[in-house]
C-alpha cells in the first residue's frame, strides 16, 4: 500500500509555505540573519511542538516565521518544500502564503513574493512540478489590513491565482471579509477560505454564501449540520482536509476518530493535504499513510482521494484529464 501511495501522482491544495519551515532550516536562517532563537537546539524546538489547539500552534508558527528576512530565505524555504514533493511524487501544488506575517514586521511584499515565485519556477523547470500561489488574509487582523494587502497583490496577478483566509478562526467569521472577497472576485482571483476547522458549520455556510469560495479549507465540522453536508455534496465543493493537522491541533483525539471516510462516503469531494508539515509531523505521503492505517482505507478509496486532489484543483480541464488518467491506471 505504501508503495502504491508513493507511486500515485498527487496534488496538494492546502499547504502553508511558512508551515514547511523545518527546525533545521529555522536554525540555519537564524544564524545567517543573526537572529537569536529562544531555543538552545533543534531538538528543544521540536519538543515545543506540542499543541493544545489552533492558537497555541499559531503562536509558534508566527514566531518561527521571524527568521525569514530576505528573498533568498523565501526561495530556500520554498525550494526545500518542492524537493520533498519530488521525493513523494507530488506533481501539482497550490500553496498558501501569508504576506501580512511578513509585511507587518517590515519585510517588503515583493521580497516574499519573488522568493517564493522564483522557487516555484525552478520547481517547474527542474522538478516538473506545476504550481499556483494563493495569498491568504490573516483573519485575526482587520478588514482594512486585508484591503491593503489586496492592493499590494493587484500588480502581481500573473503570479497569484487566488485569495484565501487563514489564522485564528474562532471569533473571526468569514462575514468579516465579505467586502474584500467581493473585490478580489471582481479582480478575477479564485477564492478559498479556511472554515469549519475549529469554527462551527455556520462559518462554512458564510464562506459559501457570502465569500462565494470555490473550496473550503478543512471543513470537517460540516458533519454537525446535515443540511450543509447535502449542500456540499450537491455543489461538489471540495474540502481540503488535513488529517495530521487535525490530530496535532486536537480537532480529533485519535486518527481513528477522523471523519474523512464518512465525508467521502457522503459523496463529498474530499482531498488529503499536509497543512503545516514541519509542525505536524508529516508531508503529503505521511498524511495518506496515517489515514490508511487508522481508517483502513482500500486501494480504490486512496485512488479516489488522489483523483479528487486533481479534480478540486485550479488546473485546466485538459491538465486535470491528463492526471486523472494516470491516477486511474496506476497499479
Ligand atoms: N488554520 C488556520 N490558520 C493556519 C493554519 C490552519 O490550519 N495553518 C497555518 N495557518
Ligand atoms: Zn491551513
């Protein structure tokens, strides 16, 4: 089964590039930039990755991102992730970045964007990995800050396919960003949003009806509202589910309790993703393996999940069809 998962071409649709910052690279960049870290060693830092909930993770995640200062830092971060993708046969990625995390501490928007973009181009030419970039607004910040960030993105529409919404979910409902998402839609961006990770089903309804998103990131709490499950099934709105993330952030107590298979059986367009692999203990392959082991998924269910990754992507219909054929014929 592990070699079958390895050999399947896979797409990743829910990945925060800042969440791929491995402790080793964090120490390297801290040293290169002359930044002291509040941990004596890589091991001590890893040991601190013991989270109670989303917020306790976000606190460390934003602290870790402080070592990212130069365009080369963002290039190195992204390139390291793409090399992992190549090792795991992840052939297409749609990754998030959080510009406000960086611009709010004085790093230029273009420093962040160009570093990530150059690495994605190298991934295309040297590794054969196709990619799109999605800019996320931090929902704990104001609507005004999101509008300012959208303005910064407009001259770079050729490098950014979509807009998303992440960070602290509870207390920051999607409706807070209805106007800025409308403007992003008018500008031609694809739209996605985190909803129903820790937040209630109502947040998923809001993301669908008020933000008009094409995909829901996480969305696992839809199960609490049968009408919502039916709506997601009828619309075939993709859910980008992140199993190891849900376990590490205590959305579930045990992987055996994950509702991924239940959602799949309801006919929802469920995909598997890594979220913040450096913090949650696994990249895309490890997320698939954890699900297979805990939920006893069949080979055909794994194939379905891999196919869903391409169906739910922003690839052209031609590219989707090409990958779906490879997935369908993988042995
Ligand atoms: N949820 C919300 N915000 C995030 C996440 C997440 O899983 N990862 C990085 N930022
Ligand atoms: Zn996420």
